[in-house]
C-alpha cells in the first residue's frame, strides 16, 4: 500500500491496476473493504500466536508484532481509518470482525487455554477479559491518540495481566509497606 486512506480512491486504484472501476467494485464494495483485504494479507504471515511453552514470552512477542504492524505509517493509519469507517458501515464492521479480529481472537484463546493447561494462567479467568486487557489497551492508545504503544508497553501489559494488579496478600509477621510521604 503506497497511498494514505484519505488520498485513496477507487478510481485511482482502478487506473493503477489498469482495469475499469466496475472491476474494482465487483471485488470490493468500498475502499475500506479493499484496505481491509490488504491489511489481512499483509498481517497474516505474522498473525499466528506463537507457542514456545512460555505464555508470557509468547504474549509479549505477539503484542509486539501487533504494535509493530500498527506502527507502519501507511498500514497503521489506513487500519485506523477502516476502523473509523466501520463505525458507520455495518457491512464493513462485520467484515472487519469476521476476517481480521475473530480468527486472531480464536488463536489467542487457544494459546491462553494451553497456558491454563500448563498452569501458567488461572483456570477460572475469563479469556475474553484477558484478551480485552491486552489488546484493548493497545487500541485504546491508538484510537484516542494517547501515545503510540511500544515494546515497553506490551511487556508491561503482559506482566500486569499475568501477575494481577492487586497487592499480594501479606504474610503473617511481614512488615507493612507504606507508599506516599515518609515521616
């Protein structure tokens, strides 16, 4: 993909491909649908969740890969534009969910289940919640322009999700740690 979403048109795509505009519309009902197909093709080779036996490392690798793809200037900005268009286009929203998100969510859930079986993740945890915690934070940062996610963020997300964010129960007789001002 060599053109930003706003500068892209079906007419220009047809001209570059050397075909009529009707041919392009026969395959894709909109430029958003075309960009989605390009995005799925471009990200498919590295979309599979690794399974090295180390759940934390695998999640960090996968999240870092997602952030890397979303950091690519045209690919990332075009993806965000498709997500924005999907808010007004039910057909596009369904295609986005069916072709991009659902397969990746299923793959991640499978990896989380193997992590549960290996004792690396609580058996009672809701897997959708884990996925929301991890991937939702990345998309939140991007969609609201709160800073571009990076490897440090993805590692911190995995560490927080897998270790929990509540303080660990205090052992009997252990000193109480205080935060804030010192006396």
